[in-house]
C-alpha cells in the first residue's frame, strides 16, 4: 500500500472523534438475526472498530483487520468502553496471509482495492470462510459518484451486481440488494448514498 495512502488514513483517524461514528453500520446491524450465536468473525478494513465491536457484542470471537495502527488503538478503546474484547491485526489486505476457518466475514466499504487486485481479495474472502459461513458485504455502486457522500472517487473501485455475482454467485441463499439510502455514519459517510448489500453463505 502506498505510503501516502497510509499517511492519509493515519491522519484521518488521528482525531479524537470516530470518523465513521461508533455505532455499527446500519446494514450490518440489520443482519443481527442472521449471525451465528458463537464462532469466529473477521471484520475486514475495520478502521476504528465500530463493526468489529458490534460483532463481539453479538457473542462472536472477532479479528479486526486494518492497516492503520491509530485506528486500531481507537478500536480497542471502543471495545473496552462497550465491555467486550476484540483481537486486532495491522495488515495490508493485499499482502496479508489470510487465516481461515471463519464463521462470519464482514466487509463494509472496503473499496480502496484496485480493480485488478480485487479478484485476489475476493478469493481470499472465499478461502477464509468456513463451508456454511456467512458473508456480509456493503459497498457503493457507481451512481455514488453523483452523490459524492463518501467512498472512492474512482468508478472501477465501486461494485455492481454483476461483479458481486461473478465472485460469489454460487453462495447459498444469496441476496444482492441495490438501493439508494440515507447514510449517517460519522462525518465521513453522510447523506444520500448509492449502496449495494450482499448476504450469502459459502456452499457446504
């Protein structure tokens, strides 16, 4: 990951405030009933920990991965304030040796991955999930470039239904929902947004 990219995120996460708030992502929170009652969860590009901490509150054993040590320090602080513990790992998703055996993988707005690198990351997600494991992804669609209320400014980094179906189309009970919704997640994600949600279970 380019050093200027790293410095940008370190600076963005450097303030006292939580950039995306401390509440879990609304889509993830809406999936609470789908989560297993126990097991291992991986939160990808989890930043300041709002989603990883939520998964821990749901009774899961959580590994929260991000490349910003500043963000991860805030994640531990948030976990302590909520009375749960999470494990963090400082890693670049592109070069990380992904562990496997996860019951749940959550990827919320991890759209900094270039289009040519994305298939490898999606394959790592598949490999890291246990058979029968639950995958939850939320991202921005190309129409987000019109709204400009968060996310990358590069169209190639955004998700289409076809792209997600190519990667995860064989998953069981697959649901891919495209919608335009108001997002209120801290200062960085606010306003009408073009979203796409994926729910599916890795084939057994």
